[in-house]
């Protein structure tokens, strides 16, 4: 009895692609960006309510007129979201290049 590998078993093109090293490298590259970026943003996002609860004196310290640290921190979250989105857009163009190269190599086979 012969055991067929996924590439020999007549699977779809997507199954063949999923078993290539180039596809695995693409998924690993995406994970190296997405996981840390998501963890960073979640910590940053939840830092506001945690700090308001555990360090209220710090958060109500006035910085500019009636604006306190908590308001500035809350506003900074909008900018941080835009920054993370911009970084992802830059990384996504690299991921797109890797995907195009992978598909071009698959067409040759």
C-alpha cells in the first residue's frame, strides 16, 4: 500500500499551495506582524480603563488647561489605531509581493 502525499493525492490547487514552503513563509511573516501588533494595541487600549481605575490621581492630572492625562490618552488611541493601520498597509504590500511570487511559481509547475 502506497501512501500519497498531499501534492500527489489530486487535491485542489489551493491544497497544493498550502503545502509549499513559500506559503508557510508567507503565513509566518503575517503572523510575525499581526500577533505582536494586536497584542500591543490591546494592551494600549485596555491601559486607559486600568489606569483610570488604579491610578486615578495620575489620570486626572491636568496637562493643558482643563485637558487631563486621561483625555489625552483616550485621544492618543485614535492616532495609535491609524499608526498601526498604516504599518499594516506597508507590511501588507510586502505580503502581497510574496503572494504574487508564490502564485507565479505555482503557474510554472
